[in-house]
C-alpha cells in the first residue's frame, strides 16, 4: 500500500541531537563573552598600572625634589619663627639654638648667656619657590640688625643678629646680601655671618609659639605688630590664626 506523505513517520529528535544542534551556537556565544571579559580585565589592569605609575611619579617628584635649609637668628626665636612660617615656599620652621659651645643646651641655660648660643630658627625651604637671597631680604626687615646683642627689650648675646651658613655658597650670598642691606641703613649692621656647626632643636613648647599663644602679652605687644607691619608691606602672607 502506498503511504500518504502525511502518514510518513517523523523520527523523534533525541536530546543528543538537540545538544549537537545547540552546541555550536553556545560555544560561539561563550567565546564572545570570554573575549569581552578578558578585554575588560585587561583594560582595568592597564588603568591600574597607569594610576600606579602616575602616583609613583608624583611621589618621587615630591620626595626627590631638592630642599635647602637656612639658619637665622634675629632676637627671640618666637618672632622670627612666626615671620617665616608665613612665607610661601617655606616648608618648615624649627626654633632652636646654635653658634655656641654647649652641647644640648636648655632654654634656661641659653638665657643665662654662658652657652654662647643664639636663639635661631632653622628654615627648610623649596628653592624652586623661594631663594636663600629672598629669605635674607625678609630677614633684614624682620629685625633690627644694627643693635648689638639686643632686639628691643630682649638683651643678651642669645638675641644677637646672626646668619649661620650651611655651605660656601650661602656664605657668599649672605655677605653680598649684608652689603646690600648696609646701603639702606644709616647705622652699621652688626650681623654675624658664621658657619653652622650644629643646630639644637629647642624644647617642644617653643615650637609654633605665636600660633599657640598669640593671646599672651609678649605675642600681642611684640610679635603681632611686627607681623602686621610685614603683612602691610606684603612681605609675608596674612596671619591665618588671629591671636585670641
């Protein structure tokens, strides 16, 4: 008997056959997904490397950037410290003692006048932003370099005007700067220019004294007017923290 085409059996499709049909498409999609994932991961990796490189470059630039140090004395170190803390390009200012012969002197010993030390400030600065010459220009304006062993009511060798140079270059600059300052002074400048042998950091309570004790009489009557004068002349930046 002849079978009608519609009566012909359709062989059932087995699971294996379905798998065989779907497998090529699934493999293709899986390959595309993996490719995208690898691309994303690789891109993130490159971005991370770039960020680390930029951070390293900035860190090295900051770390390796050369700084210099100046050591100056012009009366009470509270005054000089407050002045130089307000100069752009100055990175840090530390009050201390230098120019004498006593090892590790105390404040009371220096005040006694027997140590040979002067009250000084050691200034770390960025020479790309402010030069040693410019620091000295401020120095001549921040105190009276014509009074021997005295600044105002503060008298004694510990209050003498002094520049302690770190190297021959600073010595030559200091001598040249002193000569220039002398041309603008009616009285002889008595500032010492001597090599820095050793700097001794002062006690912690002397550091940042004006900013911490601006309300005290000495700060209000001596330091504050000096800062206001230099601010008015635009020598230093305005005082950020006003005296209490």
